[in-house]
């Protein structure tokens, strides 16, 4: 089994951590999506990461589809069975992933356009979404017991990414979010393996 990933991708970090935690043996294969690697394109016509390829050759892509696949293969290690609790985890994962969507929109706007064509109102709009969602998480900090769930993996991956690309720009007034990664690492000590 393989997971095509990029070390900077928060979605890749989420699924790789979750697979490791759940005990799903998957080789991590670094992929430069700008180079259109043939093996990745053969598995995923969109050429996006992460993409998981099973031993049978089934390609599963989109990070949430992969998370659900991991959960099914490992008999419910990532999502609660209780419907209300499952919905809470789904919402946390969607919020963290949505923040990443906005952060990536900012990064791509700056990276792909000449400086004079960067559309600052678009960047500002995306950053407003990030700020609102971070404030929401700070006010509604998810409980973290002895066993992390899919939402916790998504939140940890998002915080790693925001610190990578926007260091020092998100912490003020959010002490709970600032402490989350150290709390997360206490229940998932292998987190350090996924920092690169």
C-alpha cells in the first residue's frame, strides 16, 4: 500500500498520521504534483495528493475519502460509532480542512501570480475565513482524550501548516490552539515523524 504525498501538504500530513496511528501499513511516496509523476497520474487522474493506492491497485483520493477508507479498514479507529459524536468529529475535520483550503488559496495566489497581479482583496477574504474559523475553534476547543480521532489529526495537520506558512500571524488571543499541538503530541508521540 502506498500514500502519495507532499511533506508541506496538510491533507497529506493528516492521512499519513492517521494511517500510522491506525496501524495501516502504507509506504509514503513523495510526489511533486507540478511534475505530473506518471505513477500518481495512473492512480489519480486529477494528479492530486494525497492519494492512497491499495495492494490490490484501488486508488482512493481526497483526504476525507482516505480517512474514511482507513477507518473502515481498521474497524473504526478514527471515527466514533455514536452518531452525534461522529458528527462532531466530521465538523472538526471539515473546519480544519476548510482553514487549509483558505490558507492554500492565499499561498497559491501569491505563488502563481506576478506581484503586481496578486489580488489582495481575495487574500484578505480568505484570511477573514481563517480568522473566523480559528476563533471558532478557540471558543469550541475539542476535547482530546487518550485516543485521537480524525478531527484531531486534521486539526494537528492544519496547525502545523499554518505555522509553516504563516508563522506568528495566528496565535494572538488563541492560547488553547497554541497549546493543542503539545497536548496532541502527548497522545500521539509519533507526531514528530510527520513534521517534515
